[in-house]
C-alpha cells in the first residue's frame, strides 16, 4: 500500500512539473510574439548562430573516438580443400519457397498455351 502511495505521489509530481513547464513555455512564447518583428528576427538569428557555433566547436574540443579493427586474412588460392568444401556445400543465399499465388499464376499462364506431347 505504501508503494502505491509513493507511485501516485510521484505521478502527481511529474504531471505538475509538466504543467509548470508548459506554462513557462507558453509565457515565453507570448513574450516572444509581443516583440518587434525586427528584434525578434535578430534574437532568433543570434540564437541560431550561437547554436551552430557551439556545434562546430564541439568537433574540435571533444576527442575523436578510437576505431579498432582486425584485418581480414586473405584466403590462399592454392588450398584445394577450401575449394572442394565450397563446391559441395549448398548455396548460402536465402531461397524463398514458391508460394501458392505464384503457383496459381503459372498454372493460369500455361493454360492458354496448348500442351505438346
């Protein structure tokens, strides 16, 4: 019962925080719309340029990730065992089974062609 009470309080707290955040965004939006169009355009241009500048600087500040790999060893052409085993194995490609629609379509196509015996 105690955990249900905590969960309901947690849910109520999260909902109230979401409502306060939405009200804050609405208030900022109303303030922004009251601005002179020239000032508003200048403000958003500055915000956009600053965001882009931070994005570009992040490429120089943060280190590049280290990429590690192992080289693939080439198969020697002189090894006949590998060639024999590859010839005896089934195809590695994925083969779809013939579905019923295709079978019916082939039957209908071949019905118009007379059979030769």
